[in-house]
C-alpha cells in the first residue's frame, strides 16, 4: 500500500476510534460518576493490547533511561492523570456533543505552549486559529440543549473540557521531548502502567459500585481510545508526519457529533455543529500557517 494512503487511513481510523471511545466513556461515567475511578478502569484492556502489540512488533524493546522516564511520567501526570480525569468530568456533565469538541482544541494549546516553552515561532495562523477555536467553544456551549440537563452543570463540564484541553496541550509538548528519546510504543506502555498505578486506589474505593455494564463500557472505551486509537496515530505519524496526521485527525470532533446523536440520542443543534466547525477550522488554520 502507498505510504500516504496507509498513513491517511490510520489517521482517519484513529479519529473514529477516539470518537467511539468518547461515547463509551460517556456511558461509563454516567453509571459510575467518579471520574478518577472511571479513568482507571479504562486501562487494563488497553494495556494488554499495547503489551501484545509492542512485543509482536519489537520483541527486544530498548531500555528507557531515568531522564526519559522522568519526562514520560511528568507528561503522563499532566495529560493522562489530570487531563483525562477532567475529560471524564466534561463528558459526564456536558455530554459528548459539547465536551469532546471543546476538549479537542488541545492542538492549539500545544502550539501555544511550544511557543512559550520551546521558543517556537508565534504565527498569524496560530493567533487567528486560536481565536476561531475559542469562538467555537463559546458557540457550542452557549445555550446548550435542554436534554443535557442543568445548565450550570453543563457549564462546569465545559470548563472541565477547556482545562482538559490545556492539560493535553501541555502534555503534548512534554511528550514531544520524551518521544525524541524513547520509542513511541514504549512511551505508551509506560504511561498506561503509570495511570493504572495512580488510579488503583480510586478504583478500589469504587469497586462496590461497579456494574457489569460500566466495566464493559470503560474497558472497551480504553481499548478503542488509549489502545487502538493511540497506536493508529503513531502509525500515521510514522507514514505521513505530524502536520498531515494532525490535519486528518481534526475530523474527530465532527465524527463525535454524529455518534453522540445516533448512539447516545443527544440533541445536536446548529450551534454545536457550528462550534465544532469553527474549532476544526481554527486547528487547520494553525497547522497550515
């Protein structure tokens, strides 16, 4: 298969897997409302998948240095522990149709952190793209559909989604430093192991409240999101590079709206569609210019 077609296909499939995961997470966190425990229960199946995949692709993985391990753990704390817990709150309180697109602004936050921390250039595309994305957040979350519940709770979900995006953006910059020194699949294994260790106390605290349906949703969500989706992104990056892969994965917020409407029966209004389109346009503009 042509490398570009393979990379593009992997990027689009990654977007689809992340969107499916968001729907499953929403189901899970609606059953067990503890975002920390829910975040932890996502890990086991994803971890098993990554272990099998990593050893199948590279039976003798290189050892990770203490310096690289420190970077990976720092990025995991910011992005996977804090960011994903906030993401669970966003999905619980604002739904997939609002929480997912609002959180997906993280590529712009990552670019902004790269300017502030790594000395990268501040471009016109980033400034205008960020303005468009912030306008999209306002449009998507202002006057949310009544079916999502109490407006104040939805607003808290929007705030959580924004903070999740900021956490992911900062973590992306830190992961960039880590991946320069370590194989990406090994980075993914370490972050999943770390997340499982950190979240185990919260999982133990909630074990009496765990139902079979919750466990199925959480485990499958983790498999699609943390396992298959993240691996497909790595495949895409290897074939077509970061710029093209990032461009193609911007379809994810729009896919999430469709799945939220079809599978969760969430009311998707023109405001949410318009907000998601502004967010996608902002990200594409920042990537292109």
